[in-house]
């Protein structure tokens, strides 16, 4: 990546890779359905070709290959496999003297120790055999530690995979069919990026990509710099501009309360903000399909033509929408994992806000608007901003300012904000007599009376005419 200094000099920051192989060397992945996933995993050093410049995306994945990919997904490296190559095998048909799959002994031992892949029974692993799509997705769910007691195979595992995004519209799913190397790559990359609430993803842990760890302005003055992979910012006072990130963007906690600015930046996957302060993270003329905020008190300002499709708040935050056309944030979700007592402040125009948190306060500032708000848990909505339509799916919801329209779900109890009691003002002709006594001296006037009505006012005029 290019860093621009105050003197205009160009300093190159090296993107560290894990493999000597590049996807440019492979002649058979261009234009295939899972080309992008294959490229990313090659960059990470998780995948490699079959020789002769071929990746063979349509070739079924072998169980030996699956063991290596699974081990790399959980952070093991070649030296780990080399060490465990010396151990006794867990299976009768896996040993160092194997003709075709001897290289896989250490990888198979690694994943067998973690119980990620099971054998065929009777001491057989079958390293040259294939895996079905259902078997592969089961391994991935185990990697994410998302298998639950009582899950029935394969239906419950398929349902879980769909729920956490391992199976999506980009995959032609056929559970009993052998998983090919292309589909394997698609699901493996989605495993690295599978959301787990406020927890780090595997991708964040093992593959930070291009790291920015010094203050400065990064990116070209003109044109667009393309980065194939992730970008991690670990320094305060960073401006990133004119960059196309074909991966994810991470703001590391080491940013602290420092400022970070994105100017004309497109993030292809998702952005995760775990750094930044009240003065703030700015998004100008930028595009983010997904943003996860997990930094209490961070202020995120969307301006210009910025568009953030989906925001998930796992912490308190201030979101400011100061865009020139539509709202800078399409959908904001306040997660149920947000810490109790967190405060979320919305300033500007917002389209859709949904909250499943019972511990957060949502404040809508004056002159701000939320078109649609959905409340799935007890929530306090403060501030004088406008809510056009509110859908209430929980008891114990309150508003400082009532929404213009409300849809209260069946079985939900909602008590509207009580209207202030009207003040009755009496005319002089009907005012009760209370026989006041008046003392006047040169410094003050004192009025006393019996049975003085609450809220009574007395006007005393002192002059030449009474």
C-alpha cells in the first residue's frame, strides 16, 4: 500500500503473504463461480494448486486435503504438521509409508486430536476418499464450535450452517453430493468470516492482511489502489483514501480514542471497528456492505455519498448521518449482546433501526428522524427526534416522544407516554377571594393570604393612579 508523507514521498508497505503460489499462476480458476474465494485462501496460504498451474476447482476434495484445510483454518502451520508427523497415527490406514498421502499424516493427526474429523470406523480414515457437502459443513461447524448437544445429522447441521452463513446463495447446495474444491473454498472462506457476536473471527486472528501501524495518509492522490485482502489499522490519526479493499477492514483496539478517516474507500466484505473515540471515525464518500461496531463511545460519521448497508452495534456508539442524499446507514441492528447500560445516540436521518437489547438506551437527537424502528426487547427511547413508524414486539418499551405511528404486536402491553395535564387558568372575574394582607416598604413587598389557591398569581401596580 502507498503511504503519502507530508513531503509527498512514497513509502511502500509490504503485504505479507503465506504462500509462494499466487492465483495468477493458476490457469483454471478464472471465471469459475468460486474464483474470489479461491484467490483469497491462496493469499492466506490455506490453499494451493495441484501442479501444472492447475487448482482443479471441480475436482472432489479428498479427506487428506480436508484435514490440511481444516487444520490451517484453526491456525496451525506447516511446522505443527511436521511435529505431529512423528506421532503414532490415530488410524490404521494413515502412516508415513503411504504412497499417495504420506504428506498428510501430520495434518490428519492434528485434526484427529481436536476431534474435527472422524474416521470411517474400525480404525479407517480413508485419506483418498471424498467428503460429501454435508460432511464438510459439519467439520466447519465443529471448527467454529457451533455444534450443540442433541443436534441430528445432517439436517440440524445444515440448518445451523444456513443460520450462520456458511451456506448462502453463492453456493449450489447438494448435501449428499461430494464437495468439490471450489465449493470447499467458498464455505471455508465464509467460515473464517462467520460472525460470533463480539468475538474475533478466525480471519481477524490469523490473517490481518495489510497492517497500518503508523499515523499518516495512505492511498494514492489520484486513481484507485486495489488491495486484494484485508486491511488492519493499528494506529491513531490515520486517513485512508482512494482504496478498494477486496477483503475486510479492521480497526484494532490499539487505535484507542484516536481518529481514523476513510475517504472514497470501498470495502468489499465487512468493516469491524474495535478502535476509535468520540472525535471520531469519519466515512466520506465510502461504501461498506457491513459494519460491526464493538467500541463503547466511538462516534462514526457518514458524510458525502457514504452508504453503509448494515450496521451491527455490539457496544454503545454515536452514529451521525450527514450524507448529501439518502441516509448513510440503511439498517442498524442493536444486538442482544450489547452490555447493559450502553447508550446509542442517533443524529441525522436513518432508515431502519432494530433493537433486541434490553440493556441499552437509544437516544434520538433533536431534528433527527428514524423512518422505521422495531423493538424486540424492553427499551427506553429518549430524545426529541422523530420516529415515523415503530413496531413494538416487547413489553416495557417507552418513548420520550411518541412515534407518529405504532404497530403493537398481539399479546404485548404498551402504556403510552402520559399526556401532560392541562393547566386551567381562571379569569379575574371568577378568581376566589382569599383576603390577602399586604405590607410595603422601600425594599420589598410581602403578600400573605389565607386559603391561597395553588398556582395563584398576584399583580401589584404601584403608581400615582390605583
